[in-house]
C-alpha cells in the first residue's frame, strides 16, 4: 500500500472512530450562562464531534425537572448548593462537581445615560420599575436583594420591583424598557471589557455573597462519555477560560 493510501485509510478509520464515539449531551444551563455557552458550544463540537443539546432556564426550575426524570446529562447551575443537593439526593454523581464560573452582579439599563456609578438613581421618580430575579429561584436575585440591603436602598426600591422567575426574563424586562433598570448578571450585558449597549454599574462583590456557579454530572449522564468530555473541556480548556473572561465571569482558581 502506498504512503498516500495508508494516510487515507488512517483518516477514514479515525473519522469512523470519532463518529462511533460521538455523543449527544443534554445540558441544563443556568440562564445567565446563555451567551458564553452558545459561543463555546460550536468550538467544543468541532473539537470532539459531540453534539450539545442546550436548554436554558432557572436553576430551581431545572432541579425540579431533574427530580421528575428530565433527561439531562449535565447541570450547569447558577449556584453551588443545587449541584451538592443533586449529589446528596442521588441525582448527581459524587466527585464530579466543580465551580465553572464565578458570577458577577450588575445594575443595568437599556438607556445609555441612566446608570452611572451612583445606584441611588433607582430612587428617582422617573425610574418606575426595577427588574430583579426571584430570590427564591435565582441566585442573582438573592444577590440583588443583598446588595440593595447593603446600599440602604431596599425600602425605597421594593415598591418598584418587577420580578422575573429567572435572570433571563429579568434581563428581558430591562432590555425591552418594561423596567427602566434592573439587577442582572454581568455576563448578559458585558463583553470584552465593556458594557454592550445601554449603561451599567458593576456591583462590588463586597455587597453580596459570592456567586459560585457549579457544574455536576447527573445520574443520566453517568455512562455518557460525551458528558464527561464536556465537563473536562469546560473545566480545563483554554477556550472555556477565554470565553468566561470575555463575559466578565471570575475564576474559582
């Protein structure tokens, strides 16, 4: 067999092997990580041949679905408590949890001149609605309430609050102007070192408890080699680190 034919045969065998071992990986993704995972998914799929099937929503709602048998292989949570709970209740695999991102809170408005470095703008009469995620379902909502309390704004802002059941809906309230401002995930309005449209203020992390966002391999994904590959990629690859940084996330390292 000539050298060219041997090379071609090797390529065919390699491609066939990749096709055999490629997996569909069903991933439940916390709404705040929508932008990063949409950017990361095609890079991962090209490298591995796996297919990521992504669903977006609130961590609390996802966990209720997982307990009721939802077919997810991996959970990318907006907190670190839910993955721990998944393991303790038998829905997650022990030893697979890790912090894939540290979330940051932002005060944001689609109005480019509204938000400066003074959050007291929320008390102005022309700010009639302030969007905040449900603190019982969304860690960013809890962080927003902690920050408002620390800033002494909670009493004045509470009557103005419009509540989303996840941070994705909360962001939409602000983006569409149904709320003049809102507390959202920095990743939703930030890219490559600056706010993408509107105006915003990065809430100092001293004003709320750190938002460690943990991943976990779920029981359904235990034998899915693609799910294991994806978690390793998310944890260790330079591409994942680069995307996290671009969207303003902190690192657990």
